[in-house]
C-alpha cells in the first residue's frame, strides 16, 4: 500500500485508510458515525454587524469562514467534508467542489482570466465539452492547441493555464506529467485526473498545480450524482471560492454527501474494475474483429478499441453492458465517442487527435469478467442493426427487441 505523507504533524496513512477517514475525523467527538447532511440554504444570526464583517472577510480573501457559512453559496459543511477528503487523497492543500466537472473547469478559467491571464495552452484530446469550451472561447479565453512537446513554445506572457487529460478521454493517451510540469515553468499545469483517479495517479506529486475531476464519474461511482472538484493550493482555492460565490456553480449538499460516501469505496472499486478491464484488453488484443486496443500504462477501468466492423452495430448489440455516455459507474457502459462524447468537436480536430470513427470507449464496471466478455463478444459478432424506426410518442412503451442506435438521443 502506498503511504501518503500530509506533513510532519500527521502520520502517513495509506490511501485506502484516507478514503474512509478523511473529512470525517471529528465525527466521533460529535457522537456521530455517518457524516451529517446539512441542507440549510441560510444560517441565522442576531448580530448583523458580525455577519457583515464575515461576509467582507470572505469576499476579500476567499478563506473559509470559521463557524456557519452565512449563506449556502459561500460554503456548506457537508460539501466541505468531501473537499477535505478529496484534497487529502490528491495530496493537495485544498479542494473546491462545483455543480459539475464543466462548472469546475469554468471556475478555473474565470479565476485565471480575472487575473488578466486569458490564454490557455491545451493538449488534445480532451473530453468533447472541455474542448468545446476552450475552442469556442465561450468564456473570453483563447486557446493554443499543441502536443506535449510544443507546450513550452506555446506559452505567452498572458498564458494562465496549461491543460491536459491523462489518460485522455477517449483515446486513453498518457502524458508525462512530470516533464509537462517542467515545460510549464511558472504557468500552472492543470491535469484532468477523472480517468485515473488518485488511486492510480496523484498529479500534484508530479508537479501539477491544479487537478480537476468530473466527480460525476469514479468519485461518485454509482451514476447517480453530478459534481466537479478542483484540488490545488490554498491560494488558488481562495480565488475559486470567490468565483463560485459570485457565479453560483455550487455543489448541492446531498451530492457532497454522496461523493464523500463514494470516496470511501473508490480504491476498492477502481482496483477491482481495473483488473477486469486488463483481462478484457488481453482478450480484445488477440481478437480478429478488433483493429486496435487502447489501454494506458498506468492501467485503470477505461478501455478503448477500434473495430473493423460497424461500431454502431456493437452499440446496438450489447445486452448486459449499457450503451450510454458517462463512465466510472459500478456497471459497465459503452459509447461511440465520434457520435456522442466528442460529437461537438470539429470532425478534423477529432480525427487528428486520434478519435477515429471506429473507436468505441468502454467504462468497465464491477460485473464478472466472463459475463462481460460473453456480452461483448456477441455484440462484436452481431448482425447489422435494423434501420431506425420513428421514436414512439411519450408514454407509449417502445417495441421490445433490439435497441436501434440511431434512435437514441445524442447526449453529450
Ligand atoms: C475527462 C472529463 N472531464 C470533465 C468532464 C465534464 O464533467 P461533467 O459531465 O461532470 O460536467 C467529463 C465528462 O464526461 C470528462 O469525461
């Protein structure tokens, strides 16, 4: 077990121990076992002058308030427990949680832009919507796309951020984080660690200054909570809290509760699913129906493969595996990035970053490997899907039979 050192005052504890204890150390002294869920939107105070001083303090520094948060857009005690736990797992000073992964990235970009640093250097591929947010300049930022070797040359005086996903969505391409951090010089490197999770990789230890997660994925782990989180130093966390306060992309306390609970099983889930994924990769690698398999050196529960046949037929043919976007759940999901998760990226950019039209991405869950293989191998041999039928009107049950890929809504 890898021990984690949080400073000389704390005895280093293994990740599995931190996963079930971080953010919960005070519970026994409160006479509690499960963390309390605080759903308050506001907090009463009979001393308006003292409240005014606390609001001023938060607005000017972004430091977490001692005592109740005044209003739920400033802070929430349940969410703060999740933030504390995630920061510990990532080996970072602090973490700030948001309503989704995209809200988290938005806050990072706004925080840097508010310091006059509107230029971003980014390495493709990124998750389709992250690519779109940067490429479309929706937040007034400008992006330079480069490969990792070009990062140092792409940095300008107004560069506020270098961004990479490793392993990347959906090709699972890996970056040498340490080398990249070196190329960044004084510009912070943001690593989207959604696919690896701190179980497989802690980017801060390799020089990254900002670690982002779509908490919707492995941190929650059950496909029933949406959230995002940024782990970083306390100074940047203060700016992020100020941005969150002003723009309102807060994580709901119930989501914070579920994410804290998700963290406690994160190491067990990621390791078990990774073992299954590695076995599926081994079988796919010698399967004559598969043109290419993508799997990162660090392992993990995400796999990608290119088929010789029609990828839509594989999506239409699965029965146990769920054909759906998203990832990191206890059950196995498969999707076609060119149609769904990376649909919003221009075709040429998608292809040049390795997202081929024949690529399928699979998030391996906790099912038995033989059941998954049986389903996958029958889907790979499935005859072509029937042509799409008109969607049934709302309330009318769909016809029983093979689902038709083309009739599915193309969520992103
Ligand atoms: C790697 C990665 N980062 C960020 C996001 C965005 O997260 P969310 O959907 O929680 O906004 C996603 C979503 O799929 C993702 O895969």
